[in-house]
C-alpha cells in the first residue's frame, strides 16, 4: 500500500461573479458552468500529483457577496492556501480582493507570532525543527482571460497587484481550461520560515 497523499486545504475567495465556482468545478469535475449561481459555501476534494507527489486538495469555494464575508473570515482563515480570484473584465473585482488580502495578512502575522511563541516555549529542544503553521500560500488569479475584447485589467496590473501582496499570479479561463491545473499545482505550502511564492 502506498503512502497517504499530502493534504492541502485551499480557500477560494473573491468578488461575486468572478468565476470562483467555475474554476473549482473545472478542476474537480472537468465541467464548465456558464450560469451564475451565487455560492454561500461549497466544499470539494480532489487528488492531484504535484512535482511527483500525491496531494489531496480540500477546496472551499466561498461566497463573494459582501453580506457573507463575516462567515468567510471565521471559517476559512486556517487554510494552507488561498486562491484570490478576480475577473479581468471587472475593475471592481480586483479591488474587492483587498478585504481578503487584509484578512489573510492578519492570519499570516498571527501564525508567525504563534510559531515564535511555540519556539520560545520549546527552547533548545526545537532547534532546527519546523514548528507551528506555515504562512499561507497566496495566489492571485485573473479569470476569464478568454474574454480579451472585454479586458479592463491588464496582466501587468494583475501581476503588480499580486507582487504588492507577496502572492503568486496566474491568468486563467475556466471556459477554455487555461491554467486551471497549473494554478492549483502552485498552491503547495512552504515550510514555516521558508519564503512563499
């Protein structure tokens, strides 16, 4: 019997209508859904091979509507990785990521403080060990890149936003299956103390 796959918990967040559910369903079921049906929260799981290792991806597709954001904050901040999705045809969808980035930044700082406290408590016995929770991986995805004629956010602007927030960056299209597998392959967490993407 082989080794159990590594588990990665991923929360997908962003404004309503930017394609979070479409990206998720494209990865998990190889389906593309073109009707907009607002999500409150859905959970999915899928196994993928990343860099030759098996990973069990536990994916939470969250609500984009502002009235549900309080629920998001309390239930999803302990994820290993966050996929922050915006729509390249909607200027406001990129600025909507600020709320999620702020929450993730607070969680990142809290994890760093907790890890430091744990290291101090363990003293010399922890020398050279990785303790606590790693900083979450963050990846910004500019979705709907197949809608070139309607683009209002350039790839350069999306990349600059991601860099400003110490995040990885991809442009995706759930409809055309562009960079869906590649985006999730980049969600692998880094050990505590190591730089994230």
